[in-house]
């Protein structure tokens, strides 16, 4: 009887260990979103255009923490990070409050890296909806405003759908809905 209990415990521990290893092992993730790029603010109602976003990389679950995406983002054929980036790709956590999309570029005429901040990305837990704030790049840094900032939201066919999805994904940080 005692041997049977020991074998059962060993099988159970092995099963839990195998499940844990499978759970935290990075899994390939490629998804193409069709969405809308638009500028916030009622005075910018006409500033919208269709956009295709492709996430290509891997998702890693964590036992105690957020899932992490590592890879590249392709926005209408423009690779983020660019080919001359110092890093292989970008990394961000998939969490309710969004996470920054940043990358390093080493310019040919300079010997030091420059850090760029594309924006903040918000994904739902099923990875089927995306909102991305696009920061205005300046010499003094980057900036984004919920009053007139640029956004990419998917899936969406028009500005109204995009705003609805973005407000839902960003609800934890917004003091008032985006317009």
C-alpha cells in the first residue's frame, strides 16, 4: 500500500513539473490585425486611415507575473524595430495597464545607442484586440496626449469602432473616454 502511494505521488509531481515547464516555455505567436490609425480629438475626425499590424515573435507565460511578448511589430510594412536597431526585437508585458514599446537604435554616424519609445500597447488577454498609442518623437523625447495623440486600434473598420475598442482596452488608465 505504501509503495502505491509513493508511486502516485511521484507521478503527480512529475505531471505538475511537466505542466509547469510547458506553461512557461515560450510559444510562437504571429497575428495580423486589420485596424485604423487615427488622431484623437473631435477636431481631427477626418484623420483616419486603414492600417495592418503584424505581431511576430513569441509569448512567454510566467508563473508569477505578466505574459511577455518578444519579437517585432510590422505596421503597414514598416518594421519596428528598424533593421539598424541594436536589439533583435521588442519586448513588452501583456497586462491590463499596457506596457511601453521601446527599442534601441545605433546610428551609423554615432558610436552610441539611442533609445526610442514607440508608444504604449494594450492587448486583451485573448490577444485578439490591440490599442497602440503612437508617441510623437522629438529631440527632447517623446510625447502623447489623450486629447490629440495618434492611435492605432484593431480590429476596427472605422474610427467609431476603434475608439470603442481603445476605450475598453485602456479603461484602467483613462480618466475620461477618448474621442
